[in-house]
């Protein structure tokens, strides 16, 4: 689409084999930080400088074990680089992004594709940039005319977060925190109200020695508000900058999806996927049906829709499995969320040059955003995204990387 990890016991109970990501160019000073705390399984945390924004220093935390690594920026909580092994053990960066901070901070708007960022206060779209809580109407930035998208002109992906390392016996990570002030989501207060309430947010990225990467989101508020947090990483399991993901095979654990109007706002219908190009209950190549003459594909120039996950009870449930036949890499996702947005990179247009120095064109990466549904504040039949004082917003998403045998 343009624009919710703890220990082995929790993750493995869900049958999960998960991910890690990669560090590059550690200095001697950085190397001294590796392995501190006596962690087993080759676990380490590396912290390095990554520039500054408005006078605020930006740091890159790299979590690693013996086989994989992940680099996360304190700017936007961005997953900047992720290296995973193919079937022969060869590493490649499989997430889209930029080699330097300027790639994320320059442009109008900055990081217009939202590569790798934490998305909030509300991930996805809110119709006509307004919603009601009780008798009060709240108005927001119109940044995806006529709608509000991913928190507005300055969402969570465009702030520098406070950070501290997480050191556990079987996992390492980074904890990111910030307070989203009352009125955020409105860049011009004379024209809109923004989101109500001060929202204290915490996002933990944790990696264990079994290649499990979990993202845990929590938040509390001092005033009734709406919250929908996600991460907007793009994946290309062949390696970023290598071409399209149309030969990747995707399975989504979803029998229904939410059709959209011409502005990509859900109509309110929960439509069955059977007999449509939206049926990924069994694996299909992404390019197999993306150009079919289907009205929903015409609206989004491909896939840019929310799928309603088939869930039985609470807790982690498998949402998606993405595989690349050429490299053998597999990404499996588990989540506590009710939905997942599959965006097939339709609006990448060759104007952004990524970590590899190559242009990103249509279909060169895809996003799988675990979430509550788009426009839920205006759709009473959708699962609620309302958070009240005294409640705690809490969601988890786990990403699992593995590799299949010979092609």
C-alpha cells in the first residue's frame, strides 16, 4: 500500500521460524559493542551514527545472530536493511530502502513510499480526513486527496524516536518510544483538529538466536482516540534492486477482503475471494492475475487492498507466506491483527533510487502490512480502533525467514 517478539517459547509455540537482518561497515568502536552481555547464539547489538534531523541525532541499531541481521533507524523506526540467506546460504538485502538518511528525509513529501517505517497514528486511509468520536468530529491532514493516509503530512515514520537496547538471555533488540502529542495529524491547526489525546507509544523490535524477529506495539492515551499501528517494509526476496516481485508466490490466510471505492476507501463490504484474482488461499504468483480485467485491480493499478484474516480466537495466527522460487527465500508472517494490506508496489515509478543505487520501478517490491482495517473509525461494522484512557493498545507481528531446497 502506498503512501502489530519476545522469547523462543512464545514464538516457537506458534510454529514460527522467523527473521533477522543485516549490518554493514561496522567500525572498530562499533565492534566493541558486539556480544556484550554474554548473549548466546551469536547475538549482538551494534549502535552507530546515521546523521541527524533538525539537530536530533539519528542512530542505527543492528541486531544480529550467526546467520542474519537487521538494521533499524531511530528516525521513523525504519527497517533500513535486512539481509537473509538464500537456499545456498548467500546473503542479500531483501527490503527496499535507502543507503543514507537523506533518502528518507529529502523530497516532497519525504520518503513518499514509506519504506520500512512505523506507521501511525493511524495506518492506512481515513475517508475524507475526518471521523467522529461520540458527538465530536475530528479533522485531519488531507494528504491522499480527499483522504488522510498513514498519519498525515508528518506521521510516525517522520519523527526521531528515543531508543534503548533490549538485552535478554535469549534475545536482543531495540525499544523505541515517543509521545504523539494531542493534535498530531494536522499540520495546519487553523484548518483541522488532528487526533485527540497524548499517546505514549512503545515499539519493540526483538531478535532471538533462532532467527525470530518480532515487532511488539503498545500504546496508552490520556483521551479517547483512534490507533492503528503497522510497519511499511517492502520485500523483494531476490534482493532489492533486482527487478519485480511478480514471480514471487503469495499465500494469504483470508477468505474475504474489503473492496474499495475509486479513492481506495473500503465500501464496507466483506467480499469473498473465491473465483476472483484476490483468492490467495493457495499460493499464486503475484504477476499471474495482476493485469486481469477486474474492477478492483483497475482502481489500484494492481493489488492495494486489505484482506480479512481467517482467525480462530486471539493470539498469533499465520497471515501470509511469501516465497521466491529463484532464491528459495521464504517470508512467513504471524500476527494478532485482524487484517493485512497487500500492496504490490504499483506506484513505484523509477524516481527513487535504493540502497543498491538502482531505480525502483512498478512492482519492484511489495508491502504486507498487518493492521486493523482501513477507515475503521467511519465503519461501525469493522473491528474497532478506539483506545480509551486506562486501556492499553497491544499488538504483535512476527516475521519468519527461511529457505527452501533446490529450485
